C-alpha cells in the first residue's frame, strides 16, 4: 500500500509546523535520515531544508524561502539558501547542505541551530582557495556530497571539473580529483592530475571514492590517491555487456550504489538499464532493463523488463530499489533470483493513491528512493512536489511532506517563494553578485534576471561591472575583504 508522507503535489511551502501531509514542497531533491529516524529533505525549489519527524510533523531546519546568501552565524531557520540540492550529516551529527546556486556547502550546528559555511565563498563562475580554509574557497555548482569514515567531506564541484576535499580535522580544502579540464583523462595517475566531470559520488567500504564522470565511472584509491577507470570507455551509447567494464558504453549515469561485497550498480539513465560490475571479475552486465521504455511486465526477469529512465538507486538487504523517473514506478530487483517487481506506482502519470496500496499510486517523475531502518521506503515524487512513504509492513503509501501547490508560508501565514512564483525567464539569473577572476579582481554587483539583462543591454551591464569592481591583494584576507564589501554595500544603501 502506498501513501503520501509529505507534499500535496503543488510547488510551494505551506504548512511548516503542521502535518507534513498538508504541507507543500517545491521540487524536493536530496533525502537523508538523521539518527532519530527523521527524514531530512532538501527542498530545492523553495530554498529550504525541512525535517519530517516520526510524528508526521514537518518542521523547518534551514531557509526562509528567499534565494539569497546569508552570512554565517544566523539561525538556519531564518537564513536564506540558494537551491539546496543535497544533504548529509557529518560524524558529529551536524547537517551539511549543498547549495547549488550559491556554490557552497553549509553546516547547521546540531546544538545551536546556527548556519555556517563549510566550503565555498558564494561566488559564481570561479575557482579558488585550495590549500586554505574551505570557507575561503570558490566553487562552481556544488551538487553531490559524501563523507568518509574519518570525517573528510568530498564535494562534486561540477563546473570546475573537480572533486574537492575538506579535511575533517583541519578544515582545509584541496582538489582531490580533477584539473580544470573535462574529460576522458588517462588512468594510473594521481587523481589531481586527471580530468573529471563529477556528476555523482559514492564511497565504498575502504573509503575509495567512486565518481560518475560523464559516461565513465572512476575510482580514486583512498590510500594512494591514484585514479583509475572502473567502467566506461567514455563513448556515448550502449555496449560492452559480458566483457570488461572498461569497454562499456553508457548514456548519462544518474546514480551509483555499492553493496558490501564491492559490486557496483550504475543507473544508465539514457539506456533505460541498470548495469552491474562484478567486484571479483570486473565484468559488466545489465542487471535490469531491456533498453526500451515501454510496458512493464510484473515478475519477469529483470534483464527482460522495461525501465524508463532509472535514476536513484538504493540497496535493501538482497534487493536493489530503482526509481524509474519516466516510468513513474519504484522497482525492486531480487538480487538472488533476478526477478523484478514493482513496489510502488501503477505507471500512471499524475498524483493518486494515498491511503491505498502503493501499487495503485501515480507518480510524476520519481527521482530518488531511500529506505529507513524499519524497511519503510521514502520516495522523491519530484514533479508532484511531495515525499511519499511506503509502509514497510503494510505496503500502504502516503504523503509525508508536501501538498503540491506553489507558495511559501510558515504555520501562521502564506508567503510565496520568490523562485517558485517566478516564470521561467525570470528564474534564469545570469549575473552573479560577486565574481572573483583568476587575477584576483573582485567584481560586485546585483543579481539580474534574464529579462532585466535584456533591458539593460551588454554595454550598461559592463559599465556596472567596471563601476563596482575593486581589487583585492593576495595579502588581504577574505574576512577583511568581506568586511570592506559589507561597508561598501551599506554606503550604497544595499544593506
């Protein structure tokens, strides 16, 4: 049986402080369980991170609904975020948030609830900071974050074509893999000398880092730092089954999972397949999917079944769970028998089914699935703006967060999220607030939407850039510059 545990199906944020089933979400993305069993949700479109408690209440952890960058030290619940896309926890239980458009990773202190920056400067289109504190680093579109057993944080700095590492003890940031180029670099070299384009990250049991690198999977040895390709020849397409994984071809890797034996599972999204690399032999095979996006036949062998756009993967004992984004189902592959069944979703497009069997439910682009310690499934029903829960005992599906309508509100009233209420052209902010060039000239000006930029024109924008640029020397600390920047903004009436 399937039920909605969060979300009404409309984009928005009404209902904070109340039952999650009456709340609205706006493009929920990352999911993580905390130590109490509560589900933490990165609600990207509303610029918030929320917590679904075991009591069914939805509470706000971080974000006021506005797309902006807040200074460190603010209470996370009143601070602004810019497109939180992924969440995780460090070894002390503090919440980590990857803000995609702010180019930072923030931390919410579990004791004080205050927000601080772990990595990044909230400067767009730049790379800087290696060798220094991670809070002084510049990144370009942070997306995936993972933490190893020593507390080191790894960040997919996608548009800088790097994986960055924040040392768990010193807080210093460095490039762990990648140069400034993309893609298809040689193997057997130090990862810092290799080109990567990291779309997803995963860690195995030995703290080796796996990177979804375009249409390859790379592995960085946790001890030596040497990078090798474990799957993919870098070519777009489908091929290689039954042979060495290095000769395989993929079509957009959307998810990675690793079991306790080291077998690697790959969501080959564009090929409508889930591939498996045998840890003992290195041979790649198709575990699930026949390459077609058509009708699904229950109970068939997984290799003969149809999966439409596999995305998120999750392991539950001897089962692999697959979010079929375009098929609007959650599938289960029995890793012993190889049979494939549906655990949630009728295949129908839309929103329906709460309070009944999960098999009768409709979804709109489910992109991720996670399993808690009790075997309950939590599903990102992205286009329905909901988090759905499938009870591990009864199979009943329910919404645990989100009601599916746009807007922003706390429990006491409505307030629309700026991002959710914008039209598509307004959402494309093309001019960043700060840009640090390789020559350490800092340009500061306001965000412009695409419409405003068209009205101003390139010459007027260029004049604004020139008027508001200021040099910063290598000897000037970022903290000193930040204080000078705030004073300058205050003088212009911007703060």
